[in-house]
């Protein structure tokens, strides 16, 4: 039997980024539905019972809302597109300065499918990010970041933990209101719910900030002006090199010397800047999270899914981006690429929950008495 433990958060984010790349690389509804189904399966199998793990269904609702809003935009601003008319709405005339924009008008089946495909692609991206938030411990993620990314890491962790924190606050406030009784109507209950939830989330954020400040998180040691200038030069040079390299890779007419070589040079300069900037921070780690075989397998599955989806988009464009005038077709390689994302169901260790957590022994030398 495998011992329950938390997987490294970076491994979960590598897996989720691969799914996000796969979702953005296609508009095929079959493949996008398969991406969402695989994501839900892995989350339901591998998530713990922590507060951030219970916020995944909110991302599902957000994804569904994105699809509906995208179709509504097509309904309101589409119009005058050839195809099979479903709803014959009257067209609203617009002034000459709004030429090219149509308001209402006949709503066709092709417009509906185009809006649904685009919305489903964005929903797949949001659900992949939600899966990373539900599976990865945000506090361990912040601890695992390089020292040079302390400031950016703090903002990133706070940003990705907002929705799980609001979900946990809403659950606790609703439980308290049910115990007190009172009006449980949807409209009035929502009014009584919003203010306590926001207040609770703000208090928890301030407590987190105070705890980080008390522990000296992000404190830097004294550095000379020359070190600051060298660090800034390396970071700016690396950023410029990466931008030029990415532009040259995407633009086939650019000189090949400005493509991959410039991209590699910019990446090397940026990494050197990270190393130099990390020397300003002095910190110690208690029980550092180490990479083991399950972490490498989960991260590799995400890389395979992302690279495979990009290859399908490049070499089998008709499968990756089907039209709206015919039924979307799938191929065996495209389906197998998405199914690789199921590997964490067997590769990841069992999640740590209240049932699987090992009891603390009194003679444990790592237990510090309070």
C-alpha cells in the first residue's frame, strides 16, 4: 500500500499547464470535453479535504458561465452570417461610425457552434487552472519558489488562493447562519452572505500577511549598488532576448539566427539573473519538499499532453480545429494524447485526508510541545 502524502505543488502545476496548453490548442468539442472529463477525474481522485480542494466546483460553474456568455455574445453581436437560421431576431440599425458591427439579427446554427467552441476552449483553460488550485497546496507552492521570485511568488499565491479562500469562507458562514436560523431565501440569504464572506476573507488575508511579515518572509540582505545593477542588467537582457526569440520563432520571415539561438541566450541570461538575485535572500527550510518518482511522472504527463496537443494542431489541423459546417472528427493520436493526463490517478500517491493522516505519537522527536 502506498503511503499518503502531498505531491509537490510544482508537479501538479506542470500537469495542469499541459492540460491548459491542450485546451488552447484545439476547438474540437470532443477533445475539449475529453480534457474537462480527464481533469475532473484526476481532481476527484487525487484531491485532499483541505479548503482549497473544495473550490473546484466553482471553477466548473465559471466554465459553464463562460460558454453561455460566449454564445450570448454571438447572439447579440453576431447576426448576418450565412447558415441555417435558428432564431430570426430583428436587426437593430447602427450609425455609420459603427460599420462592421451588427446588433442582433438572424441567429444561425453556425454562430451558435462557433461561440460554443470558443467558450468551451476558454472554459477548459479555466478548469485546468482550477484543477491546479484544487490539487496543489498554495503554501507549499510559495515555499518551493526560488528566492528570486519571493515578491512575485507572494502575489501569485495570493491571487490563485482567492477563490478557494472565498469558497471556504462561504461554507463556514452558511453553516453558522443555518445554526442561527432565520430567513433562508435566495435573494435575502445572498445579501446576508456576501458581507460576512468578504469580511472573513479579508481578515484571513491580513492574518496571512502578518504571519509572513513576522517570520521575515521576503527579507533581503544588504547588497551593493554594483550587484543591483548587474542583476537588473541580466534580467532586462534576458527578457529582451526571450521576447526577440519568441517573435522570431513565430515569424517565419525573421532570420533563423534571431530565433532559437536568441531564445536560448535570453533564457540563460534570465536564469543567471535569478541566481544572482537569489543570493540576496537568506532563508532556512523546514522539511523541504523533495521531488520523487511520482512527481516526475505527473509532471512528465503534463508535458506530454501539452507537446502532443501542439503537435496535433500543427500536423493534423482539421482535427484540432474543425469547422462548424460538419461534424468534428477525432483521430486516435489526438485521443491518446489527452488520455495521457489520466496517469496521475495511478502515479500520484494517495491524498492526505483526515482519515488517512497518520496519528501523532507522543514519543515522536519532531513533535514540539506547546
